[in-house]
C-alpha cells in the first residue's frame, strides 16, 4: 500500500531543519520565498512555485534563505 501525506510548515528566515527518513520520500514545494535544500552532498536553491524531490535514506536539510 502506498500512502501520500502532506505537511505544511513555515521556517523563519535563517531557520533550518535537518533529518533523514529510512523509507519515506519527500517532495518540497516552496509556496513563498526561497529555500536552500541540501541533499547528501548536493545543494539546491528552490524558489517560489518550484519543487524538489528527496529520495528515501538521503540526509537532507531545508533552510529559509529569504
């Protein structure tokens, strides 16, 4: 069975969140502002109305950069 769950959260500018999921993939959709998302050793700048998929088991960090 596949399950899709949506979470909406707000990061204050300069805030960051780092974590890993063993089985869960994630898709980050930036609604407002700009995020810097580190996935393992790569860094991605994601702007308004852009999305980034993160595979399971990938260490990732999301930071609000404006």
